[in-house]
C-alpha cells in the first residue's frame, strides 16, 4: 500500500508543477478549478484534458453559483466548455442555441446567455467575474484564463469536523475546513496537531510515507530506517510527537550557534567542530581547508615537512612554515644558487 501511495504522490507532483492556479472547489462528485493563464479555447481544453478533465460545464443553477464563488477574486475573461462548431445558423431552438458542451452533448437545465441571437459561425463561450453571462467570442482569442472540471471519484471525508485543517489538492488549489469532499491524492494537515495525511481511495494515511516523494511529509529530512521511513530534524531541533514536524529544543545552546559544520552542547555553552579535512576558523564557527604546505591531523592543520623527500643532493634543506629553504652550506651543485621556494 505504501508503494502505491508513493506512486500516486509522484503523479500529483507532476500534475500541479508549473501551474498558475487561483482557486478551486469540489461538490457533488466534481471539482472545478480556475486557471489564470492566457490561452485560446482549444489550448485550454487540451490542458484540462491532460489532467484528466475538460473545460467547465454549467448545467444547473448550483454549478453556476459555484462559478460565481470561484471567480469572486479574479478579473478578466475565462473559457467555459461550450462551443458552436458550424458555419451556418442552427436549425435547433434548444436552450444552448446549437452549441454543445466539450463532452459532446447539449444536456442542460440552465442557460445564462448574454445575447439571445443565434450563432452562425464557429464561436466559443467565456464568462467574466463582473458579468457571469455567457459571452460568445472567436475560439482563437487568447483570453485571461479558463475553468477546468474534473470527476472527483475516491474522495475522502474531511480530516476533522471542528479543528483547523489545510489541504493541498492534486488539482493545484489549496483549501481549508470549508471543503467537504476532499479529492483523492490530497495532502491534508491538521494544524493544531501538525500531523500530515494523504487521501487515497476514500481513506486517510498519515505521514511519513516514501522519502522519494515530497520528502516523506517530513519538515526537515526523511531517511530510510529498516524496512520503513522516518523523519529527522536539524541540529538544535527535536522531532515532535506527530513524527514529522520539528521544534526548537528548549535552552539548546546550538539552536542559534551558527556553526558551519557541527555543534556540540557543552554545559550552557557550545563548541563548533569541523568535518574531517577541515579546521576551525579564527571566528570559532566557520570551517576552512588547510592552506598549501599544510595537511590536516585531527582538527588541526600541520606543516608539511618537504625535506623528508630529500629534494637536493648536496645542499642543506631547512623546513619552514609552509615551505622549504635550500642553502649552500654544503658543496653546491653546478649552476645552483641559493633560493627560497614556496610549495
């Protein structure tokens, strides 16, 4: 089951990446989402289809009320899923004036036309927040956004009936406890307990889940532990009882010590240390590599003894800090003069 959830979460990440989503709502087994993204009618329909849906259909007064709520904070014009695809005036006198929904049918119990005149050439329908009337316009117009509709099968009940909760849905919009039909693949957080949950096939599963997806639901870092996964926290923080969030340790001197690598509490103070191959800087917090002519021993840079390699056959070699000095106290080799060489 955990593997299935991990795969589902991975699909969610791909689904919502790079989208500019304003709002969304779910009711009666459907989810409706506002996309604030300039597009033509056909381009908008393709984007909705790629995510398993289609442009929004308005077949009842209730859905029209949902539309009004979705667009209450938006501005501009948005595509609906209604199109007239013919180059002649319609013979039909039905309420849709010969238009059809993108689902291929003309079933409706509601119409809200801006104009009662028939369409006699290919046109598509948009709405705006100020005027929710259905407005006919050329389908290749690039307008401010579009509304997508998705089937909401396998949805979950609310995580809590009376506690603050937040949801991140697979369709890209965020919601709170006002949402009553929680879409499958939604991430939910109980804000007081700070626990994280995942909706799958009508049921909620609590984090941590697979580390490879959304960091396992962990605040800081998810790690493999035995046959499962576990959350860990950064130095100076400890794991909360929920197993996923981190809180600062009380009176922990390392919490804000500023050590570059490692920090160790010492009584009421702290000591910074560095990883192998580095030494502690002059500020007692930063870590730096040894300069040329030195090597690390423990946590201290030690001068290299270049004379150990006998670099000169007839001269005296004197090891200096970070360098070697050749002097002609002994018989000089031909064409060799005293010099100082830095390594």
